[in-house]
């Protein structure tokens, strides 16, 4: 049976049971548990350094009220990074290539930032819909445009993460298929294609981390507007 390039993005099933919950729980197994000892291993030390640096960069523009989101945003960042990285392993499934999952992460968090802004500072939150100094004839049009752009934000978050990871996985599969086909015909070209595949894999590792950082960074910027 000939398989499509998009079959790798289908939700896996085992005897009719969906494996999506298992794929979502795998990052928790690879996350090292904190230790109460003074001396810890290098992995735990690297993890703590990464979390501290990321939290400092993320919370730098936020006020004290936004610091309450530190645990949630840091955990979300690590969760998305681990799912993206595990999806680069052979014969694995990447949950973050599913738009439904990404929208399920983006919409509630975006909605929470909007509700916080409307509850704490409704005048400033509604003032974002109308820039200062707008001519009176343009006020209705700008309010509609800003309202549409506000509701597009969660869609942009989910689509950006899904599109980048899907495009990267498709490129890797296309180049790997080309290298496999060219190996008996033109070995030199196949070796060059394999070298390109290795470089693309390194690029995808960077994209997996960058896209998770961008997802959480944009959420923090939305939070900054409403806190």
C-alpha cells in the first residue's frame, strides 16, 4: 500500500484506542525530577539554569501581577519543547502538528489574558481597540479592524506552531525519500542529499525550540497588555 506524505500527521491508534494521551504524557517521563540534595547531576543543573534564564527573559517586561504566570508559562514552554523534540525521533508522532491541540492550548490562555484585562483595567483594555488621535470618521472602521485582529490572535498562535512543524517534517521526509531513491542510481548525489538531510535535522531541532519560545513569548506579550 502506498502511503501519503501526510500519513505521519494522522493521530495514532492501537486496536482502536487513541494514543494521543500517551504522546502527551511522554514529555513528563523525560523531565528530571528535582532533588533535595546540595549536589545534583549535570542534567538537573542544566535544567535549572535554563529555567532561570528563560523565566528572567520572559518576566522582564511584566509587572509584579504578571509574575503569577511564571510557573504556567515556564511549564508550557518545557512541555511544547519536549513534544516538538520527541517528534523528531524516528517512528514517533508529534502532537503539536495537530491544529486542534495547538488551538486548545492557545484559545484558553489568550482568553484568560483578555478576561484579566477586562476585569482589572477595563478602560485601558477597551482603549486598545481605538488608537489615540484617530479621526472621528475612521473610529467605527478602526474599532472593527482592531476587534478582528484581537480575535485572530489565538488562531495565529495555533496556526504558526502547526505550520512550522508540519513544513519541517514534510521537508525531512521528502529529502529522506529522495536520498533513499537516489542511493542505487547516483550514490554521490545521495550522499550529498544525506548531508543536506543532516543539516535540515539540525535546523528542525532549532525550529522546535524557537517555535515553543515564540508561542510562550507572544502569550506573555498579550498578558503584558492586560496586566
